[in-house]
C-alpha cells in the first residue's frame, strides 16, 4: 500500500491549505487514518485522526489545531484530506498521512507546509 500526500506549500499567516492523501488501495469501512506533522528539531506530533467507518468514524484533533483543522475521508476516491484554516507559524512542518489497513500501518512520505509572511 502506498500513500501519496499533496497540497502542501507556502501560505501566509492566517491563510488556509487543504492537504490530500491518496491511497493505492481501497479504503475500507474498517480502516482508520490520520495525519501527523513534524517540525525541524521537534518530535512528530499527532494532528488529527479519523476512526474507521465501522467503529463510528470518530474524529479527534490535537488541542493546538482543534477548531481550525478538519479531517475527512472520501472512500470512493481512496483519499483522505486535512483542511487547515487560520494557519500560524507554529503549524509549519512536514505533514504525513497514515492509514491503518488490514492490521498494518502505512505512511506517506510527507508534504511540506510553510507559513510565512
């Protein structure tokens, strides 16, 4: 299974970006997914998770992004997305998507988000 992120780039503080992650496999009702990020010199941080459809599809967010970021899934397109609003410099990082599929975790290679004026 391969995951490919897209949508990163340079945005001004207060701006928005939408990241996408496309899976090479069908996202099933039992799959869970989410996004991590890692800034230079910092530990990887869990940003958002989306539980499997079979378990209710609960969404959870890091306190630092709650209310600003939204995670979503499009099973028909085998994609997940992370919509990010009101971005600030602390949100700058490489963002990685993951997929928990058939008992294994799969990771994308990351997409860079830069927040600067």
